[in-house]
């Protein structure tokens, strides 16, 4: 899948640089496709984690897909403030600079709350959203994320000189084989520096741990996004409590689906991308977002219990 790599840099803008890849829906045609998709990763992640999903969406839906690193993650710039409103404003700036209109937002966990925030803050920019395993409720980060942040801080203090030694430290903090490669992406060793270092600003993200559990809007009739919204929920989801989560979704996103996915854990998009991107519900739901929205239940989200 051909893609373009770009970085947004503006010395006069307080927003950080945003690194992103573009996967073309029609690689053989000039110009941009209408209705682009922006894909947003989760906390401590980067755009690499949603690359498989981005490629499939571009191929199957024939739409340009912007897969980016959020601030303080991946190759994007560093800023001290890290909360959902600032994350959303970064995305809005990227959309304005690239003249992106009628955008679909697909977000995973932190990226999902960022997508919800932007849809509520500036709804005219967003056509629809897909939230992967998160909801507009106040819910603290799971303790495992704080353990991983602590592991990155320990690696920095230990002055480790080889990546293989850093891998052993990460193994101590996380024994789940499928997660280790994802966590190791945040470590780097350059020839001009003697030690392995986290490429994420772990001190900033540690200070942001409480903000990542918050949601910047109150449930109010003025805070509503009337466009289509799809919420993918894993079994016994931590981020979407069955009652409270559905009520909050109903309040903020009255035209929404909640689709339950046959997965149990915290990292649906990372560990089971095929369930998200290859699943019939995800692709068909995008069609529904454009053609069937008038049939949706406006008063309450439709909770579909059929798993992928």
C-alpha cells in the first residue's frame, strides 16, 4: 500500500509537530479522496499499532487514511500539557492545514476519547466517529499503564547500554508476549548517546495519568454530537461499563451503535486487529454510517450483542 510520510512543523504555533502516514484510497489517482479517515492510537502507543487497520480501511473503503502519532507519542512533538482538549486541538490543526473536510475519526482508547472530544468541541469538522473500546466516562487508567510508565523510568535511571538488557527489564514488568514488542517500540538507542532511553516523555505522561482518565465535557443537551457514532466494546470492557458507559454514550452521542466484540482484555486494537479491521461489522458499519443513519434509534444507542 503506497503511502506518504509527512510532519507538520510550525515554530509560531504552540501545537507540537504531528507525524503521520497517509494511505491512499486510490493510489493510481491524483489528488485526495473525499471523506478522509483519521486514525488515532492509544496511550503509550504510536501510529504503528494501527497501521494494519489503516491499510485495510484505505483498501476496502477506497478513502485516504491519515494514521498519526498524537503529541508526546511516537515521532510527534513534545508539549508539557497532555489532555484530551489539547489532543483534539492538535487534530483540528492538522485537518485545517491539510484542508480535510467531512472527516471520519477512528480512535483506540486515548485516541477514542480524543475523537469524541473533537466531535463535541467542533462537530462541523467531523462526519462520524468510531470508538474502539472507550466511552465518555471518567475512568482512571488501568494500573498496568502506571507499571509500564514506571518501567520506562527505571530503564532511564539504570543507564542501560544495550537494548537487549532493556528488554529483560520490560519482561520483568510485562510477561505477556504479545505486548512486549509494542512496549519496546518506546525504547531507542542512538549512536550519539551511550544509554537506552524512552522515546516518549515519560515524565510528562506520568503527570498526565489523571487527565487520561477524565472527559472534558459534562452530560448536557448542549454537548451532543448528532452524527453517526460506532462504539466497539470488548467483553467485560474496563473502559465501557455496561450500564454507566451506555448511559454516557446515549447522552453525548444519541445516534450511536454499541457493538460487542468477542475479545476480553485492554488492548483490542493491538492484540486483535483482525477483529477490528477485518471484521464484517466494522466495515459494514462504515457503510451504515453514511446510508442508514436515519434508521438508528435516536433516543438510545442500539446495543448489538452479536459478536464478530
